[in-house]
C-alpha cells in the first residue's frame, strides 16, 4: 500500500471561481482510483495539475516521492513521460492511420527506433485493446468505441506508470462502455499501472475501481472502497450516487 501520488492542501481558483480549498488525496501505487463529483467540481482539473498543465495557487503535489509543484519544464517532462492520458474525445490525428497514431508517441520519444521494432510495438499495443490488425484503418472508419480504444493503445505506447482516464465511457453505447470498463481492469492487472479515472458514470466507477474519491465543496469529502462508498452515510455521496446510478 505504497503512496505513489499525493495532493497536499491544494488550493486552486480561476479568477473569482474557487475550485479547491485545501484538497488532500493520496493515491496508492498500482490501484485504480475513480474521482467522482458533480459538473464543475474540478475532477479533470486534478489530472491537469498532476501533469503540470495547471499550477495550484497553494499546496504541494508529490509524484513517486518527489515534489512536482513548481518544477522546471525539463523536470515536468520527465514526469509526463511516465504518465499517459486517455482524453474524453480520444484526440486522434484524423490524417494519420491507426498504426501511425499509436506510433506517434514512440517516435516522439525515440525518433531513431528501428522500423521493425516500431511495427512490433504498435501491434502489441493494439492487441492489448482488442484491435489487432487495424493499423491501416483511418480514424474516420472507426466507431466511437474503437476510437477510444485506439486512443488507449496510443497512451499505452508510452509504457506509462500511470494512466489518466478523462470520462472514458462518455458517448459510448452500453456494449462499448462495458468493453472499455473491462479493458481498464485488464490493463491494470496485466501492466500493474496506477490508474486515475474521472467519470460521472457510477456503474463504471463501481466496476473498475479499487477505491472511489468524492469531490464536493471544493475538497475530497469521502474516499473508500466501492462497498464503503455505496454504504457511506455522507449526504453528498448518497445524493450523488442516487442521482448518478
């Protein structure tokens, strides 16, 4: 139960709009933790703070024992190379094939990688998301669920220690929602990554999570296992899960 990521007394505002007032959260290495909360509570902001796209007004963020708040860009780059993000829209390059989309982060990190090795690595990542043999397809030929899975394969191409999922099932039908949920669980087990999921979908949260953290009133108001969250007596938690289930 080693703490891998820590948010300590985080304060964040955008002008007059306060997002966090002293938020605290510890994330354990190897777990899947899901952040839930209403719209505008700052769920995705937490991910952006971790990778340095945003800076807290006050507080500290630690990654693998090292403080990353206020880090130089070169230091942040080293942290970002260990973190991959699956965006809500999948954010594929429409002009590139599926294979080239997955290859992109590999080439960014190592432009001199051998063509044969690159081909093997791309094939491995696509196989992990059940899309073996799809290298030549273009994003326009893919369903929404397939686009999400290609985006996930591209994230995996970075060989990350941490995967951030921003609303991974938004816009998907029930079959593709379950497929993505199953992949999150399977990848966590196979690759031993730490996964942080942001979602408003409580059925997905229950399925994929080791723990769930609830954002409300500009703080984390509850953290616990799926059972503990389901049985929580916190009125904010109960209101949200009844409305979101």
